[in-house]
């Protein structure tokens, strides 16, 4: 999946060049990298792992692009991506 985001300044609606954009989401099983106590039985520990996380800086037009997978989900939450 390609995720393309644009950062603009709210007032004048102008692009923001050089802005840092972080993206992270869960894998197909609903697990996030970097956290202990996940899964139905709270036994999955992904501490120290960094899968499905990334950082990009916006270009002159305020755009960033990430290539990733469609995010998974977990009970109580809709499919979503953090940025």
C-alpha cells in the first residue's frame, strides 16, 4: 500500500517543507513493534523491534510517501494508521 500525506500550514494553507512525518501501525495480527504484553493472552513481546514504523521529511510541496502493508486490527479498534 502506498500512503501519501501532505503537510500544510493551517492559516494560509501553504505547504510545509522539511517537516518530519512519523507513521506506525500494527501488523496483520494487530501487533505493534516495540511493545510488551500484546495479543489475546498478553504474552507477545515485540520490545526492541521496529517493524511497520517509518519517518520521512516532506519535500518542497509538503508531500511524503510511505510504502507499507494494509494495517491489521485488534479487538475494540477499527483499522487505523498513526501519524
